[in-house]
C-alpha cells in the first residue's frame, strides 16, 4: 500500500483582534509551532518507519523459529482453508517486514488459544474446589420464578437469590408478567367458543404477545374449525348443501337444538352443524331400495339418488338401475314365444342373457325354445290324429298315412297305433268290469253271470276271483237307506240336525264337495220354508182378527201359530249358519237355543191343544 503523506498543518492568520502584547505573543507562538511541525513531519515519519523496519527485521528470525512448528501443523491440518495456507506460507517465507508482523499476530493468536486451553484444564481442580467451598452458582431469574411458583422455594430465598443476581423488584415483576405460563392460542379459542365469546376478543391478547395485525388475522381465521375431508365427502354425497333434497327426504327432521348449541361450543358455524346432521342419517341398502322401487312410490330418480348417497360411482349406478327390474323367467320366455309376444330369435337370446346365461348357453336355449315350439305343434297334431283313431273316425291305414306325412318313422307309427289299441281295449274292459260290479253288488247278477260276462273280456281266473272277493264284501255291506228326497224332507221338518244330514249324505258315497252342496241347498230351503211359514202365520193371524165373527180360541190359535212359525224361523236360521269359524262355546250356545226353541214349540203345541179342548167344552155347555 502506498504511504500517504499527511496534510500540512495550516498556519492560522493573525486574529486581527485588538489586544495587547499577550494576544500578539499567543498568535506568534501558534504560527511558529505550525511551521515547525510541517517542516519536521517527513523527517520524523522516516525515522519512525526506519526504526520499525529495523525492529521487524531483527525479530523476524526468532518469530519464524518460534512459531514455524505450530503454524506448519495448522497449515497441514485437513480442511485448512487455502486462503489461510497462503498467509501462513508468506509469513514463514521471511521475505518482508509485513510477513513478520503477520507471523507475530498468527503465532500469538494460536499460542494464546493453546495456552488458554492448557491453563483452563490445569486450573480446573482449583476452580472446582472454590465452587465447592463458596457455592457461587445461582439460577437465572426465569428459573427462580418457576421454583417459587411451584412452591419449591419460599419468598425469602427467592428475594435473596434475586438480589444476588442483581435484579430489582420492579424489573423482576415486569419480566415475570411476560414470562409466566399462559394458555396457548388454541386453548384461548376453545374457551371463547365454550363461553360464546367472539374470536375478535382474542385480538388484544395476541397483540400483547407481540403478533402483528396480519398474523393475528391469519390466526383468527384458522381458529375457526372446518369438517375433515371424510365428513365433507359424506356431506357432498348426501346433498347436505341442497335444501330441496333435504326437504324431499326429511334430512332436517328431528334436528335437535342442543346439537347445534354443542357444535357452536366446539367452534362450528350453525350451517356446518345442520349439514353434519343431514349427512348423519343411515340410508337403506341397495337390496332394500330395490324392493322400495317396486313396492312403494319411490321413483327411479330416487333410487339413483340413494345409490349416489351410498357412494356408488355414476357408471355403477346406471348398471345397478338397469338390473333393478326382474327379467323374464325361462317359462315366461317359452310361453311368450309360443303366443307370439316374443317373435325374433334375437329377442330370445336377449331374454336368456338377462337371466345370466352367457352367449353360447343363451343361443342353445333359444334353439331349444324354437325346436320345442315346433315339436309341440307336431305333438298336438299327432294327439288329435290318435284321438280320432281311438274314436274310430280314422282307420289304421289312414292314421299311418297322417303320421308318415308328419315325419314319424314306421316303427314309431306302429307303436302309437298299438298303444291306442291297447288303451281302447282297456277302456272297454274297465267299462265291462264296472257294469258287472254294479249289477252283482245290487243283487241283479249271480256269480255264474259274473263269470260269463268277465270271460268275454277275457280276464284271468286270479283277477276274476279278486274282483268277486271285493264285490262280495260290498254286496254284504250294502244297506237300504232312505232316499235323498226323504232325507231332505226329514231335515226340513227339523227331525235331523245339520251334522246328521251330512252323515246320511256321506252314506251315498258322495264326495265332501257334493255333501257341502246338498247341505247348503237344504239349509237355504229350510230358511225359505220357515220364512214362508212365518209370513203365512202372520197373514192368517191378521185375517182372524179382521173377521167379524171370531172366538177367543181363533185369536189365541192364530197367535200360537205365529209364535211357532217365528221359533221355526229361528231354528232354521241357526241350522243354516256357518259354524266353521265359531268356537266350541259359541256352537254350544246355539245348540242350547235350538233345544230351547224346540221345547217352546212343543209347549205351544200343547197349549193350542188345551185351548181347543177348552173351547169344545165351552161350546157343549
């Protein structure tokens, strides 16, 4: 670096102030000193530089000898910066006085560091002994305040140690006011939500804690909680933002006010609480929804909405809607093809694939349906031909010709004709056997006649003996019984109960259906006869009372006839009632009513006879 010559000291001009000799002497001395300094500065600077250079040249060998081992070790240390390596090399070269200065500075620094480490380690025992003796350590102020708050130390110990640290009371109180534990921001926000305090009330506290206004705005914004992704997805698929959907499906029904209040205490906006409520409902599964689609007023759009709520993607929803309806059954497919509802081969294949068959199996089933329909037509025609042959309308030759035209082989035709012949023979034999049985059981044919008739079929001896054994039992068991007309008359005269009438009808080997029909008809006739009898009795009684000449007996006899007719009508109504749905107690009550009515009828008949006898006695007198 070039040596800059120091500027000359300016020689002040005379002050020009009026004054005495003292003032003039002062000015002269100042000007003299300035001229001397300006004249001597270069000479003095050269002398000083020369002396310093001589000093550095003199001590440089000793510095190199002293610090070279230490600096060489530092230079060769791994990771030594190249800049420091260059400085050390220049300082150890001995080429300039500046290198000697640098060498002295580097050596002094490294030496002081090494010496300090050695001295510190060497003096450690003394330091430890002094610390153990005098115990000079004191906790910092924050630790002291924490110890006092936790009641580990008392106020006296706190004040003493605080004084040892040099803290005044006002300053320590001020520091504690900002370092004591305080609730975090989240806790303050939760407390505000619980007490329904606006979040803006936290702004002053946050400002005291050093937050800037933009940071406070950000904190207050993020303190407002939001639902998580899973909840938001549930709200989205449940259409929680759509009020019309909520109204359509009743999502807002039974919304409890305490729920909204509790959610507000957790920091959630009332709208979030309502959306959460709308999304919480359980919805029917796809299977139940399919049943509702078929059996309720649920529309196809409702069904698709439910599938969307159940988190099915749109493509899957479309496919699930397409299979929500039942396909044709296999029987339905065949029948509809036969009657012409399904007309094309492709419609058959589609109907069978709808049932779950793959293309190959659906094709085979379609082929089968077509062939089966054609075979059914041919079979129906064959049945008509064979029926005509069985009735004798076609000869065997004509029958064979028809069947050949329909494509039947000869041996099959022979089998069909033989089968028809056998069926015709069996039918004739059965008719003959039935005729012989009826005649024998009714006593209109002897055993000899039986053998003669059965041999015409002909039958084997064992079969004829079996028939005779069975018919003999029936012939012996046959008992003469009243005709059905007699039984009906007995029933209408109230000489038989309904069950007795039914039992007698079963004796004619009638099925239960015909027994029911006969019984129902008899019950209706009984009621009609009783109604006619009652109406006639009423008419007769009115006629008697209307006659000009009448006796007390005539009037009483007419009244008794009306009472008997009404009782018979009551009995007829009970006997005509359906007791199948009644309990045993109810049936017993009806039986008691019938018995009481019959007894009353007998009493009235007796009273009528007694009245007639009394009338005759009175007339004789």
